[in-house]
């Protein structure tokens, strides 16, 4: 009798598992799918558990992962359904619907998807600006906002210029070791390392340079832990609490790395409180501002909260700007005339190796425009006027450093950055999860049920031909300010350009990222000659942010100023 009962146990467990999967995954997602389909929203067929994963995998294998959504948009329009594994997603690229979705009346109906928090809370905790919700997020946002006020960002310029100058000197020295045979360098790897050093120096101050193994912890351990967490998430291990505890699939890397990182940041905080470390900037750094921040009741952050917020800065502020700069340099190396105008602007505003500062950054308008346009699109061919290099040479002649006085003059650099963001956003999609049923849209309201995941594809939004003339062309001039008023051009729609997301959960560090990109662009154009290694295959690689699957290989040499 007992033996017969044992035989039934596997069957019972299997039935219970099937029931749980159906009740927790299949039925709720099918309900959401049916509600949207009943409203006339088109999309791919509902396939339990796997959704459109086979199709997504095929697109990824041929190196065109973002073409999956492009093809669905061509097939179904600017509003459509598909499923990433078991999760149904409503893709919205209609600016009017997005404006309503992020309006005051509706924005509180959304949170970040639970899957997002499950992945990133392992390394940065659960009560920080990136993953917290509700009152916890509002409190953290109010306390941290002052850190990104213009007056505080101005003091960070010296850190950015110093770290960028070090990187340029090292790259030039490395690439010219063999004078006849220049060494090829992966610029994507170098930019990611540079932006990581900048954000770590801004967050941790002198402790980042004096504590033993600090560089290794930030540059190596942090990346290894993040890669292991993403690997486990793709296998759905992190999403199943019971299975996630078992020591397999790189869990040892995650556990050991998190302990090392946690001890390191705790030491940084303790030494700053004891006066053993200091800001590397001309004013308070991010750690100083976190230590001095108080909420509406006068309560400061705890050390645990400070640690989480500092790690959030490192996570969110490194790879995004690094990948942005990768695509900016790709644009310049494939558009000689754009590089020329950018360089002329920099040489004019930053002569004789002058560093960029808060006073001159706003003058780098071409640099800004180029970055904006690169963020919008993957540029197809070299077409424009010599702009970037001419601007740099005019504004930053003879190696003059960018400063707060001359950065505002780099209008071409600014335009290049904006166009890069339009065409090639580091975060090409972002998602929101509905927690209260509501309607969006005026003419034809759409019912958004509880449990629905909304995917906003800024990649598709930035390439809509009805919103952007010649949408697939890289044209930084669309971002050039009015020469008389200094005002930026008006967007076709307030919600047609979202490289930093939208609403109260938009990127708090966007001004820091743009400042960082503008300085790096102007200094690289000013001090380096760069030539793309021929025969490279540039393939989108979408993980946390969108980079190049095989990097960006180039030959770097010193530019005589």
C-alpha cells in the first residue's frame, strides 16, 4: 500500500506544478491578452509559456534583434501585442497615448515590472531609487534630486575631464607602442571602463583611488556579478524563489561578488564619515550629498540606503553612457564631414588643450546635436558637412580644455549627441506594469487591465517617418539651436523623443550623462585621430543597454594641436 502511494507522489507533484503554472502564469497572461484583443488591438498569436521566444531567438542569431519589433510594427502598426516568454506585452509607440499614460492622472497606475526588480535588487538592494516604489521612491527621489542640480553638476566637470584625459593619454601611448603597426583598440570596452571610472570617482571620491583593489572591484567584480545575474535571469532561475537558492548556474559568483562589493562600499562610507577620504571634485561629490541629504521629516539616509543609492549610480551611470559614446564615435568614423564640423567647433571653443568647463559646455552645440542624432539612429552612410571637428578646433584650439565657460559654445557637439540618442538610444525599450485598471487615450480609449505589461519602444518611436523627416538618416542639424535666440528646436511631439524614459521614473542622472558625453566627445575629437578598423560587422547587442556585439575597433593616434 505504501509503495503504491509512493508511485502516485510524482504524479501528484506534476499535477500540482501544472496547476500552479496555469493559475500563476498562463491564465493571467491569457486574460490580459484577450482584453486587449477584444478592443481590436492586433498582435502575434497567444502561445502559452514560450510566446514569441522562438522568433526572437531567430532574430538574435542573425544579429538583428531590434528588427523583430520593427517587423511587428510594420505588420500591426504602432500599437501591438507580443509575448516575451510567458509575459504578454502591449507595445505602444503612439505619442498621444504615451502622454496620457504618463499624465498626472494615470502615472500612479504603473510600477516597474516585478521581473526588473527581481534582477537588479540582488546587487543594489530593494529600497533605492531604481527599484523602490510608492512612498519609498518618492522619498528617495526628493532627497537625491539636489545631487543633480546644475550647481552640483558643475563641480563634477573636473572629475570628467581628468579621467578622460588619463584615458586618452593611455590609449595614445598604447596604440603607438609599435610605430609602424598601430594597435587596434576596442573603443566600446574603453568607453565603458572610462564611464565606470567617472561615476565611481564621482560617487566614492578619493576612496576609489586609495582603497586596495578598488579598481578591480568596480571594473571586474561588479561586471562579473552583473553578467552572472543576467545569465541566471535568462534561464528564469532568479524568478523562482525556491530554485534561486540552489548553488548552481554561477550563484557562487553572485554571492561572493556581492559580499566583496558590499564590504567595499561599507568601507568607503565609514572612511568618509571618519574624514579619511574626500571628494575628488571642486565641490561635494555624490557621496557627500547622500550623507547630507534629509527627508521632509529631517531624517537622513541610513548607511544601508547610502550604499544602495551609491551602487545604483554605478549600475545606471556606466554602461549607458559608455555605449552612447561607442555609437557617437562610430558615427564620426563613418561620417568624415560630421567629424570635421565637430572638430572645428571644439578647436574654436577649447584652444591650446583647454579643458571643457560648465561655462563653455553649452557652447558645444554641434557636439550635443551629434550625440542626440546618434542616439536616435544607427547611421547608414557618410553624408553631412564637416561640422564637429571644425567646431572643436574653433572653440577649443590648441588642446584647450573644456570648462564651464566654454561648454555651452559646443553646439555641434551637443547636436551630435542628441541625434545619436534619437537613432541609437542606449535603452531602446522600457516597461511599466499596471497595478490599477484605467483608460488611456481620448478618441478611442484603451482599457489597461491590472497585470498588463506596457513596453515603450523609444527605438521605434524615434524612427517613425511621420514624426521625423528622413527618420533613418543621421542629421544632427535637426537639433541645432536658433543662432539668434539660442533656443533648441521644438519637438514634433513632447513624447516623441524619450531616450531617458518619461514620467516620475525617468532617468534622474540624464543631465550628468549628457554633461559627461559632451566633455568626452569634445576631448576625443580635440586630441585624437581615430580610424575604424575595416571589415567590422556592427551588430546590435541588447542586454541591459544596447551596445555593439563585437565592440568597436579603431586605431588611435595623437592629433597635433
